[in-house]
């Protein structure tokens, strides 16, 4: 018989601790004034123990969630979460990203009760093949097929994040706390919808484009990859995602024909048109055998000598746009009086208002602001001044009293 709070789910405690970057059970135990052994038992499914209600409330307060959070099933899936690296040095960051992904999937599922997100429109480009059977030429062809399917032409790509939302992928952006992890992709265990988290750390529009296209490539190529196979074939899977992302942003049928000569000056000029980083262009030209590997290395060295590893020319030339589907969904729910903000926080969401605001791309403090009221202005009619059809009238506002 479980001791403590009935219905307590240990996996939710693990998830919340990782979402707050609390790396050890001992650290959490110290924060709430209990023994490390107690926290270990609460996180252990086999131990069949849980905190009493007063301790549960303290846990919730420390971890920034409602007590009910620990009683709802977690959004964990048997499918892998596609990450750029599994290095042991990034364990805390990886755990944080996965926990935030679970919260994103839960948030989008809640909003899906009220708002219909776009249907998933990801064509079956494998046609019965396994991802590990793909050749480089296959991936180049897939990039062109995707562009045709989504009516994108073969010129410079528009905002990839907007495209992903249009085809039914849920996208959010968060600070990752590291520049080694740029994004991740995972499928919701509830509705099978792809979800993508992108980093906001050291962000520029060209980098955002490549990061988004990389995660889009996972959604297209690797949906059926089992967890163990992902770990075993991480290098191949990541190479395929980068190749497809590059081919998608710089099609083999058009981009190479604009490269008149392979210099950094030329690639800077092409960056202004294609909105792809200079470094990614060097890799693309090498992949297409337009430049030999030794010349690519020379370009990389010159690139580093110019200090562009810390920031390229034109990086700040374009504004970095964020996802808007979840943000617009919440605004729609509140502005149409379907649910009030306080009601949503008290009954639907079990994570904090700040967490929902971050995952949905809302401004800080959005939940604390009153919903905007739309006021209709009445037009004053003046019989002495008839108006022509279709013309408006300028109505002066009254002077303010000082």
C-alpha cells in the first residue's frame, strides 16, 4: 500500500526536478528540508512511497508547479527525442530539454481541447524504405519533392518556423542554457503530432532557419526510428538531418548556379539572398563536390581567422521571428471568453504561468494582465455634410483635462 498522497506519480517528480535543472535528489531534499533518502523513494516506482500532502505542497512550491501536477500522467513516449548529442557532459542540459518537451506536448494538448491546430501535412517520402537505406542522392531528391509538395518553388526559402506550423508541427522556443544543443524533435504520445523545441541562445535568423530545417528533417525522415536504434545510429541520423536541411534551404537545382566563384565575399553576398550562414554554404558546396575538401578547409580557416565563428556578417540583418500558433490559440481562447486566464491556470495548466508564457511565446506577465476590451466607436452623423458612399469621417477625440 502506498504511503503518503494517493495517486502520486514518481515520474512527474523526476520530470519537474529536471525541468528546474536540479541535478541531484540530494539538492532537492536540501531545498525542502527532507532527507535525500525520502526523495529517492518518492522518485522510485518500486518503492511505493510518496510525500504526505503538506510535503507535496512544499515540493510544488519549490518546483513551481501546482500540487495536482504530481497526480497527472506524464507525457512520455516510447519514441526517441531527437537531440544533437548524447554526450555525458550534457546530461543536465539533455534532461532539461526533454522535460521542457514533455511540458510543451502537454500544453499543446490542453489547447487542442479548444482550438483546432492545422492538420499534419508531412508526405511519406520514404515510400516503404528505411531511413538507413537512403543515399545522398535520395535525400537531395526528397528535398525537392518536399518543396513541390508545399508549393515553395526552388528559390530562397521563407520562414521555416512558419512553414512548420502551417503543416501541423508544434514549435516553441526556449533558452537552452548551452550553445551545444540547438533544438530537439519529438512526437506526442497522445496525438502523434511532431513537436519541436528550438534554442534562443545566440540566435540569428540564418541560424534559426538551419536549426528549424534540421528538426523538420527529423520529422520527415525519422518518425519510425526506435529509441535504441537512435542511440546506436545517432551519427548517421544527424548527418541525414543536416543533409536534408541543407538541400531544403539550398536546392541542388538552383543554389549552385548562383555561386559564380567560391570566395567568402561571394558567399556573404549569397547569404543576403538565401539567408543561410556562410559556414553552412561552405559545407553545402563541399557536399555537392563543387569545391574539394582541401579548399573547403582553407575557407573554414579563413572564416575562423576573421572571427566569424562568434558572429557572421549580416547575422543581425533580419529579425528573428518566433512561433505563433500556441500564442494565437491562447489569445483566441481568452479574447472570445471561452476561458479566463485565472481559470486556465487553476484547472487546466499545472505548470507555472511563466512556463506557459515561455512555451507559448507570450510576453512575460501575460497571465497577470487584463484581457483587452474591444470598443466600437459610433460614427456621428451630420445632416449638413452628406458623405459619399464608401467614405469615412474623421472624429476628433475630446481634449484631455489637465
